[in-house]
C-alpha cells in the first residue's frame, strides 16, 4: 500500500491550485495573444456568436496588401470523378468547424494571429460553366496575394485548386528565394500526374490532375524534392499518371509502405530532401482511408492513409521554407456527423501554424499582430481579463 502524500507535497499542490495561472505561464506568443484578446474584448476561447470570424478565428478582411498570410476558399467541382458532396461550399463548412479552435499552439509556441497578420478574404466567387475560366479567375486572386508577399492557405473544392497554390508558390519563390524550384509533398489517393498526352479534356490548359506534370515540365517544381503519399495500388491512378510520376523521378509512397516503415521514417526523409528549397504542400483528402476518415471524401477508395499519418508526414514541413498549401476534396454532404470536417479544420490550423513559422522568419523574427476591425463579442467575461495588470507588468519587465 502506497504511503500518504507528505504534508509538504500536499501543501505545495494546494498552493499551485490557489495561485498558478496557466495563461500567464503559457509560452510567450500563446500567452500574449490570449491576453491581448482579453484586453481588446475579443472572445477567442468560446465557440458562440463567431460567424464574424473567418478560419480559426482569423478576421475576415479584404486587405491583401497588409497581410502576411491569406486564407481563401474556392469551390470548383466539375472534375471530381466520383461524388461532389457539396464541395462548392466546403470552405465554409471547414470555417464553421474551425470556430471551436482556440488558435494557439503551445507545443511550438506559435500563435498565428499574434506573430503574423492573418486575413481570411472569404471565398473566390466562381461563376459560369467553363472550368478553365474559373481557374483563370482564381489565378488573378492568388497573383494579388503573391504580389503582396503573403503566404497562402487555400481550401477547395476539388484538387484543381492546386493550380492556384502552385502558381502562388512559384511567385513567392521568385520573390524570396531567387526563383529556386519548389520541393514539397502531395497527399493523394491517386497520382494526379497527367501529361499533355494523358489529358482527358483535350485542348484544356487546366484540369484536376495535370498541375504537377505541368509544373515539372516548366521547371519550377523539382521532382527529386517532391514526394507523393497515399496512392492506391489500383484504379484511377493508372490513367491519371502513376507511370509518369515514376518517369519524372517523383518518390511515390503507398499507404502500405507507410504502415510498414512508419510515417516518421518518411517525414525525416522529406525534411532532408527538401532542405532549403521553397516548399509547397498539396493535400487531397481522398488519400485518406475511408474508414479512418469517417466520411466526407469525394472519392472513396479503401486502404488509404490514416489522419495521424497525414499529420506526421505534413509536420516535415515545419522549419522549412514553407510558402503555400492547398486542401481539397472535402465533401461535407458525405460527412454525416461532421467528424471529418473537424479534423480537416484542425489539420488546416496546424498548417497555418507552419506557414506562420516561415513567414515570421521572413519578417526578420518580428511579430506582426493581426488586428480585428470588427468586434461583435457580447460575452459577460473575457478569458484572462482578471490577469491583465499582471500581464502588463510582465511585458514591461520584458518577460
């Protein structure tokens, strides 16, 4: 039988319970963001009355020129080969699920809205019946974002949005990295490496599977620094470019290989291979296992990767020159209980944290706190407001 806790230890535990404040003792960026929000009376902890917030409680703002990171949605859905599942409105569903996130990452001490100006500009309104025109119109917006020097997180829609993310990443490489070819990761259940010969839309410049081959042939995506995870061993990968990816020299990793060797093994390989290249992450959710994902996929093929494998592999981008990410093929109408949407939102937030990490370095290690022009909170209290005086003293003392 274990002895009773000593009076000395018990007295210490009671003192902690009476005096310790977890917010003031949080990592500095996380602490400062939460306390600044308390001071400005913006409720970023509760999940009520938050329709005026964008993704992960970033403000909706049309200000691209003043942004460090821009979040945007675009919902093309013409090219999906199985089911659409209301993908046109998927970005808004993801935003809704993200409103439960308290937007701080204490593991990394990253608070995106404390370290960078993060603006959600809403969805690009695609209209008409011409998929080519939709992509070209979206390109105009990502060019504005890249011209402003802001990094990009874009939610689809189908994987066609990779044309936009890749174009943006190339422009950011030209701006900050002397035009170095991109490295990166793609998650996908299918190869999505269609050449001009493979094109199932003859005469079209853009489709939902030709972006990588196009980028490699134009010289701004380095296949030797590009990895594809999640392709199935059968099905549509054959006609949409699995052999072309092999010819280009792209490293293709099947789900069974990740299971056999472990996601950490490949994450370390990715980090080393990409090195100092600018990096792009393209996330097609149909690389997920249909059982493990819990629904909400546009193309449901079995035996894919698990969410934890997506996360571990994506974390290889942390610390790299990570400049753009796209997340596509979420089908909210198929996500019966919303569980997959919650995970997509949380995964998107972690990607936002990794983009913040790089943009903060590009900004010389200086914080650019996000400002909230609209404040509609009607909370009776604000998380941490009782400790504002102590927080201000800590800041004055340089703590």
